[in-house]
């Protein structure tokens, strides 16, 4: 996330926000934020929201996620909010919303996400 | 895709393959291919597969996609295959599979995807 | 929905609730509400929420939906809430939540859904 | 499944087929097979495919599933094939396809599914 200029701007129990300034390097051919960036940032927000609820020695593995691209990613900056919908000791489910923020109007919802994560301990997570 | 070193290695009616050599810049903390890269490459393969079946003056907009991360992304190179499951004049559905390829063993399935696209004409697609 | 005893208990612009009393005929082998019933009721709630926002002469076709089963479906009755996340003239996206309701405690979230629908007019919808 | 007239017609390691004759009770207002029935049968096929690969004392819990409705469910009978895409000791992923079968032409793909299941032992599965 850091390599694309994203910043963690809010961390609470079960809720995390990531902000990202507009950067032409992150756009596709029409100047809109790339779907891959939107997805990766939503996945990150949902995963960090999950981390806010688990033991420091546990890790989270994303099992699957689904993204709906709702509106073009046009804005001065972007906000990605991840929230844990279902905490758990084995499976955690997060939902995410991505907003395009502009100084001259209200934020616009551009994408939504649902992701399922597994809580892993020790080497499990990187052995698969 | 080009900025991450990916190459379109097969294009047929309804089927497309993208290959990507291993690159440490595309990995997460454990040296595995990043989920965001896997998702973006699968989305691209599914979308290109759709483009192989539509008029040259039409465009495709991804409405939604779902990715299942099945195994760690560890390999010397990666293959992303997108295939159109359901062609259509308005809605196209593609499935994708991502494989980690190693010289010392069989390719391993690391992720699967289903994506839904809308066929758009003219400015529709970038106006949302 | 009527054949399983479900009732539309709230209809607003973009939000719909369906309630369903417990019925042993709708359970699986452990006495929990069957996943197929949960999914069908969530799909119905999301679709009705969409209908509350479109012209009376238009129809909605579900393109795809995803359900996360979060907790066992154990309750005296069940509430399914569908809300439109993204209205549109061509594509509408709804989210849904299913709750198990018990007289001796708070309602429990048992499932969540995201569904994508296409707005169709005339015969389109049934010709596919 | 039995209550809707479905029959298990093929069981192999990792692959299962369910067949269902047309029945007006299972249709929606246009005489097409109801999306809820399609989803439940696909979920069942994917789950049974998973059961063909696990210990007899283990159970499978569906964590989430996604269905794409591709064509109208019009046919004399319906075939639902579930296949395990990724076996595992904790998480199993299945894909499913639903076909409408007619005596006067080729079978038509009407829906696809991806489902994620967790392998559970003992009481885990019904305690949630």
C-alpha cells in the first residue's frame, strides 16, 4: 500500500480507513483510478480491519473476495473503509466501501467489497 | 499490465493467456505474488477474453469480479488464463485461473476468478 | 416467497424487509434454516429493494449474487433486509443482511449478500 | 434436494452430478426454473463434490458462494455438476455449472457457481 501512496488514516476495533491521493500513475486509459488499485486497497482495508480484532501472534489469509465496481474512479483523493461484518476465531468476514472524494461536492461511492479471511497461526499461512 | 512485466501470450476467440515472470517488486512480505497483482492479472485476462468476442467499436466495463486465492503464489513465472463462460450482447461472463509455473514440477493452480462485464458503446463506459 | 410463509413487512425507497417465521419444513438436518432458503430470501429482499426504485414497466433480472453464511440459522423468526447500494438505469446493486430473531435476546446476523441486477424492459428479461 | 425431486446421478472423487426434472412448482412467474432452486442445487452439487474427498467423520460448512445466472432456466430437465477446484484439509473450493437439458437440442449452460467450504469435525459445524 505504501508504494502507491496510501495512508492508514483511521484504525478502530473492527474499522479501518485508508486514504490515497490521486496519482496519474494509478489510472487506466481514461484517467480513472484503476480497478486493480481499488480492489487491492479495499482488500487491504478489510484485512487491516480484521487484524484490529485478532491476537498479535495470529495472521489473516484472504480466502476470497468480491468487488463490485459501482462508479468511475474519478476524484482528487480516495477513501477506502473496511469493516468487520463477522468476527470469529477461524473465519472473519469484512465489508469494504471505496469513495471518490472531491473538494467541490460530496464523496461518491465507487466500489464495494466483501472478503473472507482465515485466521492462521505460525507457519500455516505461508505454507498453504 | 505492461508496467508489471506481463505479456499476452495467447489470444483466441474467447480465451486469452497472460504470462508474468517472477519479480520481487510484485511480492508481499513472504515473497509470494501479491493478491492485488493476481486479481488484476485475472481481471485483465477475463476482460481480454471478452474483447476477443465483441465488435471493435465496443468496450467492456467490469461490473464485478470475485477471486478465490487457492494456494500461495510461489513460482518462477505465472500464467493467467481467461475464458468467456457466457458471451452476450449486453453482459459477458468470464472465468479465470492463475497458475504458478516452476521448472522443477507441474504448474499449480493458485487462484480462480469469475467476472461479469457489460458491453458498452460510445461514451457510456467512461461516464458511469 | 409466499409459499415458504415469508411476508413483506417494510417497503421504502431502496429498502425492503421480509420476515419469515421458523418452520421445521425449511430447515436442514440440524434444525437450522436451510442455506437455500436464506439465499432465496436475501435475493428476494435485494430484488424488491431494486423494484422500489424503478419504473413500473421495467423488470429486474438478477445477473449474479454472492452470499456469506455467517452464523447458524437458529431463531424463532428471521428478518431479511435488502438495500440498494447503487441505483442505476442499467445496473442496480443491492446488499442484504439476514438476521435470526429470538424473543430472549438480540437479533443475530446470520448471512450477508451482494447482488447485481440488470434493468430490463419488455420481453428482454425472459428471452435471455 | 429430495423434496424438490432432485436425484444424485453421478458421484466420483471430486465430481458430483444432480439431475432434476422440470416441475411447474419450481418455477417463477415466467415458467423458468427459480433462481433459488438453481442456487440451492448448485450449492448441493458443490458440497457433495467436497464430501467425496473428505473423511467420513468430517463435515462441510458452506462459508460463502456466488452464483452467476447466465440464461433463462427453460428445459425438460436440469443437470447440476459440482467439481472440487481446490481440495484441502481446512478449506475446499468447488465450482458448479447448471445446464438446461432439452430433447430437441444441446444442453444449455444456465448458471455457474463458486463456493467455499470449511472442513469441520465434531460439533464445531453446528455451533458456529
